[in-house]
C-alpha cells in the first residue's frame, strides 16, 4: 500500500520557523518528483514547493520564495519543507505529494498524504 505521511505541523508564532517532513512507504519514490501544497479554510489547494527526483532543481511559489527550502533524502524516501519567518497567512493544512515530474499543478501528482496542520499566530 502506497502511503505518504506528513509530520511536523503545529502552532507557531509569527516570525517563527517550522520543519515539515513527509515519509513515503509502499513504493520507491527515488525516481519521483516531490512537492508540498497547502490548503487554507475556504480556499483552493495551492502549490508551495517542488523538487525534482534527484534534488537537482527546486521550485517555489512566489508567496513563500525566500522563506522556504524544500529538500529530500532518497535513502529515507523522505522530503522536507523548512519554513522560516512564518506569517499568519501561512496557516493551512500542508500536504506532500509525489509524481512523475516537478510541477505547480495538482494534476501532476499521483500520490498524496493526509496533511498536517500548520497554524501561525500573530
């Protein structure tokens, strides 16, 4: 059974940092692109960051650029999202995803986690 599980969400004050992790099982994800999306209440799920299968290229949404770093460890089948200088508008459920290519569209990803809540207080 293919499974993606996110860890590391929680409550943090504005200006703080948080590191999300996503562990994969049931499939070798080393050849797949990985990404993070987020969804705030009442809003569409939106792209946050993506990384190619070998980590050679990364992509970020303008809203988080310079405040986030995506990385991966293929030996651990894991992907990470380090977030800095968090803002209240970063509050959302964060989802990790895996797919054939790194892209900003949800449709490019076949596998999704259940999400982890990130809440940033002002």
